[in-house]
C-alpha cells in the first residue's frame, strides 16, 4: 500500500485471470480459448492492413464494424457499441448504468470481474445465491435497486437461462437496466438479442474472443436500444475515443463475414463437448449441463484441487476455483477431440488410482 494511492486503488480487489503458459507442450484447457484457429480470411485481412495506414489513427466511430455486427444481428448500427474486448465494454457499462449507492444484483457463482468492477467503481452489490442445481433463481433478481447483470450461459457453470426466464427478469426490472453477458452464446444458439426491441432496459454484451477464435485480438460489443448505446459512447469518448485499433477492426469484420467457417468449428466444439460430457459421466463425474465451450465437473472421491494438481502433473492445465460452494469443481475448456481424448485417458488413471 502506498500513501500516494487513491481511495479507488485501496478498495480494488483485482480480477485474477487463468494461468497463461507459453512455449510449452502443456494442453491448455483453463481459459476457454477456441481450440481452432481464426479463418484464413481473418489472417489475410489483418496482414493486408499492415502498412502505411498504421501511422493514422483508426476510426473512432468504428462504423464499418458496427454495420457488420448490426447486419448479423438484424438490428441497426445505432444499436451497436464496440470496445476493446468485452471486459472493457463491461467496465464502460458499469460506469454508464450503475450508480454508487444503489445496490446491483448478480449471482454468487459467476464471472468474478463483476465484483472487481463493483468495488472499483464503488457500486454496492448483492451476490444472489444460485439454486442447489446451480441454476439462476430468477425471482431473487426481481425489483433490483440499481440493476442486474449476469452471464448467459453462466460462467463457470455453463448453464443457460432460457429466454422466457430472461424475460421474467426484464419484466420485473422495467425501470432498471439488465445486462446479459453473452460471451459464450454462440455455443448455445439462443441469444437475448432478439428481445432488445421489446425491452429498452436490456443490454446484451458479446465478444469475438470465444467462438470467433480472436481472444488475442480484443474485440467486444454491446447490443441495445440507441439510448443505452449513446450512454456507452459518452463514457468511451470521455475515456479513450480510439479503443479499437486498425488490425482488430479489420480482423473482426473478416471474422463476421466468415460465417460458414465459424459455424463449422462451433459445431465441432459442441459435438466434442457432448462427447466428453458423456465420457465424464461414465467415470463417475458430476457434469453440469453446459451450453458453453467448457464443462464444470466434480467427483465424489477426488477434490477439485487434487484434480487440478494431478492433471497439471500430466500436462493438462484446467481451472480450479478455491471458493465455496464450488471448491470441489474444476472447469474444463473444450479442446480438440485429440485434446479431450488425452484428458479422458488421464482422468481414467486418476480416478482408478484415487
């Protein structure tokens, strides 16, 4: 602690990302990255942008990318906000829509950046307990004082809240914003974007990091009514008007245009997820019903920490959360079929010896 720090620094509790390993043969199943590369057209678009144009600032309005996202989602450009990864869009959303002194609601088992942002921006919050089966208790999110935010599918559970229950939360918070973080929605195929014209209090946030294989490029976006988007633009332009660089813009546009390729690899991930879930159940694991590109699992005889350590010893990196009531679970990113076959082989040995 420094005497020069502000009160904001002193109240922060920073987000802790998953371990990153480089230049290793470790199979990395801990940060929900896509196991398949970006489309070749994405690489080419980025390479074509390399050159003299890099001396020029990128477009502060990102109109070309907004147009593509709008077309993909059957909305208008005025319904789109673009930021430097969905985490930045989330941060701007906390600033734009949540007020200090008015308590917001989010699940007690969820993306831990929500807690980090709430503390950073001095926003009171309540962590709403999930049901015993790890589903959202929708009635507990009714009539919030300051707003609601949750991922759908949830992280780290992977469980999807059906749209009729999403609507229930929207109806019972008509005067407050409801933010739905859809980082993994392409693996579920049931986006709340179709509800934005019906509910002006709905903001949906998505990313190119997961299904589009662009975690290294950092492009996220929000979809909502034009008043919400205007609020986000005011925050962005009071912070940094050039949040998206030229390479990210070109790569993201190319990714949106490569629909067939990304549909194909998303289907591969879903098929592998379904296969590995069946195999894990055979080994005695509890496997939560995931609609994301990961599965959340536990075993009666082996703790989550033991599973994490033993898998790491066997060259597989997974995510363990040392937090009640999920301390005996681990989260497994869906890799290639070969990755997951290797994982199952190692888990067979671990379970047999455990």
